[in-house]
C-alpha cells in the first residue's frame, strides 16, 4: 500500500468515525432526588410563581426565546437574535430556523405570541400593562410594541425572570385544552415526557435533534423525596445520582462520605420573614419596634452555619447582591438584649403570642431555627409548614396571616424583585407604603440608569428603615452528586441552583 493510499484510508476512516462520536446516541439514566413535591403546574410556563423551582422542569421540557445559559445571563435560544428600535418602543426577535416541538410541529412566531398572551404568572400584570401589542409578521419574526420605553422589558422576558418567554405549541394547547396540556405537556426542550405520577415521579427521555446538541443522558428521572435524610440515603446507595437541598449536619455528612461530592450552589434566592400583619393597627406587628426586635433576635450567621455550613450570604436584604441597582443595607446585629428592650418599649415586657409562622415545607429547617430564636426573645409562635404549591397559592390569595417565611430565586434586578413583594400591586404584597409606591412608579419610567439607581436605592433604604421584612440570607443550596456522575450541571449557569442545561449533564463511561 502506497503512502498516498494509506492517507486516503485514514481520511475515510475519520469521515466515518468522527460523526459517530460527535452524535453518539444518549445513554443511561440519571436520577434526581428533589426536595419538593412534583405537581402539574411545574410543566406550565404560563403559571410560574415567584420561586425558581419550576425552571428545574422547564429547562428540560421546554425552551425559551432567551434564557440564562453557561457564560451568558441572556443567551439566544429559540430566538437567534433580537433588536430594540432607537425609540425603545419596539423589540423584534428572529426565530431560530428548523426547531420543532416534540410532536413534530415547527416552532413559529405565532407560538411565541400565543405563549406570551396566555402567560398568567407572577409578572403577568406588569407585562400586560407595559406591552401594547404582540405581532407575528411572519413565522420567523416576533415583534413587541410597548406603550412607552421600558428599560426592564428584556429583564422580564428573559427565561428565569418569568415564564412569558417560554414557548409552547399553540395548536396542541388549543386542541387538548389547558388541563390536557398539564397532563401531557409538549415542548421544544431537550427532553420529552414519558410518564408522570403526581407527587412521586417524573420520567423524561432525550429528544432527537435538539437544536443546541443531543443530550448525553437518555433518561432523567425526577423523584419527590421530602425527607432530607432519605435523599442522602438514596445518594449513598446509588438510588439517586443527584440530590438537592442536603442541609445542616447531613450536608456535612455528605461532604465526608467517600465517593459523594458536596456542591454548594449560590444563587439569587433570598429568604426572609414577611410581617404580613404590619398594616393591621390591632396587631403587635404594626409596631416597628416589634419588627425590629424580631430582627435583633435572630442570629443569622449561626443559622447559616447550622443549615448551610456557612456557605449562604448574610445580606440584610430581600434583593440579591448580584442584581443591578442593589443597595447594601446596614447590618442589624444579633442582640437579644436589644430585642427584649424594644419589646418592653412597645408594651410587651413578657413577650406576646405572635400567632403562626407559615413556611414552605422545604424550608422547615431554617424556619424552625428562626422560630426558636424568636421564642427565646419572647415572641411565641407556631410553625405551619405547607407543601409548596399550596403555600404559594395561599400566599397569593392573602390567606396566610401573622408571619410568613418567604423565598424567591427569580432572576431580574432590584425593581423586578421589589414589584411583586413591596409595591401595592405586587402578587405577594399584603399592604404597601405610599412613599415606596410613588418612588416605584417614578423609577419605572426613568431611562437614565444613574437616576433610576438613585430612586431604587431610596426605595430599598425605606424598606430597611420601615423594617418591612426580616431578611435571613441569600441562599447557597447544598446539593450533592454520586460517583456515576461526570457532569452534574450544578453551577454551570451563574446564579442558578439546579442542574442545567440538561443537554450538558453526563454520566461516567462504564
């Protein structure tokens, strides 16, 4: 065989071998143990609340026009590009060609328009107030016309800020109806639905031809496991490959266990106590001194060490430090003596019966720790944990009273975090203050970033001065993965707590 012939044989071999490696079929199964109950609302981009949990499922089943991805907070996805008109009143998106839903239908601008118009999640009110019209001039172009220039449009339309930019198939939804879609969702994501047992298990399988790349793992199995010790046992036994929210001493046990990897994942989730009755003149919580006493009563750094091994961040705010327009408030120190002094000044020298402390069941550990500190100061409460879906529903319907342990990991900026929780129009606002409302309306129309920052800083100062909330921390979730995992996906997307993007997760070769 001549040298030239040998080179031709090698070249032909490479032609056939390289594609086989690059486009290898997905293999294996990755099991993920979740700390909350799986509900059909998690399949529905239109109903995303003010927490980050649903995006764990949306990143697998669905796709967004624009969403956070590795290395980019706002990455082109179903939209390959977008532009804003010079007057700030029009945004136009060019859709990626050749993308299809799991049922084979093409993803079009009409689907994106339909998905935006049916969005009814936490930020639906503000989006509908700001957007004058949504148009699909042709299958490959989507256009938004705003009523006035709005600097936060892309912040709200970005994938983890709201569900408004996640695209579902219009024809399919209209055919099966809203309930039918929740039972059998069809999306454009890297994985499709195989089976679902509410509250127990969700099974997804890799799709062929996902535009970004073919997933490496064939099957993802999400299991609801509310008990943290059981999640750790599953990780140790190999019944789970990834386990979320392994807090406290069990997190330390995970860290010490050979073959397991602890992965603290910082993100934009702030935790705080909300004084829901502060606008009720007949409630002790109406008195700022009582709210300030409660704040002095909590040793947040001790809770941090006990619950998240010190990896969480004490910020004193409900707004993440990485958000644009964030203002760092002064630290309110742990001071039990000061707490009791303030209670005495407010007329409660022996403390008082403070009613219920409502919490999502997944945050029971931190809620109990906070409750113990409050009770030591004389603020006696009963813990009322609820499953996440029921908790959020009751909160939005203003059925919870006294004090609420709230979390939010939704992406955005200071204004988008203030709107649902501190403005009178907010989904989770039980009341508001006129000066904060006035400033919030003012900043919404301010296009000068420096002037807007000054207004938003003032709002945050007022929130702090009024002691509207008792901020606890900005959370780092203690997640873990087992020895079969080559790439867990944890931390690949900045400020995002779960494994993602799923087409990047990998198992080790056998």
